[in-house]
C-alpha cells in the first residue's frame, strides 16, 4: 500500500493533470464495478485491492457517492442501484456496451442531413455521437454535458446545448430552465432511452429526467426509443409512455422472441439491431 506522504505519491502529484486524472477516473470506475459486483466492500479492503491510501480511498468513494452510485456507512461501501435510484453514468456507460453500440448504429438510419435532433442524456444515445459525422450537416440538441463535449468540435454539427441545473450523477442539465428551452424548439427526431419496460410501458427512476425526456418527446415530429434487452428485466418507478406512442422502438438481437412477437402483434414498429456478423 502506498502511503499518502511517501515520495512516490508526491511524484504522482507532479505528473501532468490529464495523466493523473485519467488514472483517477479509471480507478474510480474499477471501484464502482467492484462494489456493484460484490454489493458491499470495506473501505480498508479497497486500499489493499487498489494499492491506495485510506485518504485516497475515502476521496474516491465520496466522489462516487456524490454521483449517486454508492453509499458509505461506517466504513462500508454499498451499491445503490435500485428501482428508485438510477445508476451513475460511470457505471451505466459500461453496461451492455456492445448492444448499445449496435442499437445506436441502427438508429442512424432515422437521421437525414439537415435535420434537427434531440439527443437525451442516456449512455445508449451517447453511442450515436461518433457516427453523426456521416449524417452532417445536422443540428444536435442535448442536455448531456458528456454529449456536448463529444460533439463540440465536430465539423458541420450545429450543437445546441441545453442549460439548467447541473446534476453530477448523470452529468447533465435538468429542471424548469431546461424544459423551457426545449419547449421553445421543434426538432425532426428525438432519440430517447429509458430504464425499464414493464407491460409495454417505459419507466425511469428519476422524475426529473422523465420531465426532460417528455419535453423532448413532445417537441419532436418523430420519436425513436433505444432499449437493450436487459430493460425488459428491470423495474423503475415513474412511467413515461407506452411503446406504441413511439414511431420506432429499437432493440438488440438478444431481446427474447416472446417480447418481439408481443410487440409486433400490437403493431409496434420494432427494429432489431444486429451485429455486423449477423447482418453478414
């Protein structure tokens, strides 16, 4: 274990901030994943597992607590992802990554050059960012700070950044100010993802995010839902819309046939995103 006052630590503190920050982000992600996998871990165990001081372990955990991912009580760190609390973007971004990428690729067919599109703060929609250059010129409207940073330097992408109150746990802006900005706009397509599908109704844990997504939904001519197969196995508290209210519902190839058949029987426009291998 490295002591906080050791020469090694001081040398690390003098490294370029971007290098130090990248290691810090990677370490915190590993801590979050470890706690999620084991449900609870003693902070002292984190110091041994990751070779960090107790002070650093507390600092890392406190940051993850502030993002809504972990709880810390009497030296024990526990996961907080429940039906009432949305997981932090640190954790969500790495879940079903390959499926999210496939779904995002399938969603690109619903964008035409010259359109204005709403992109919500979800990690599934985030996967669309790297593919937008193939559809330029396009106007992208988002409340996600992560997406803003990903799009701000893209050529021929006109970025409209929605402001409001900043929420650290999802790295996005929400609240009445954000909703008012959305209500003054009219976009061609809204790309939205949610947390759960129950009885062909989509749900989310956060009422604040439901309000933002609803405003985007109402201000777009076409509504596209992006949902990986695990969303059919989850539960959340706040209802948003029925699946048939969306113009398109995109799921991945791991979605059980029973769900696909049921949705198709209800005339829901379902698109199954497939891998390059499957398409070949």
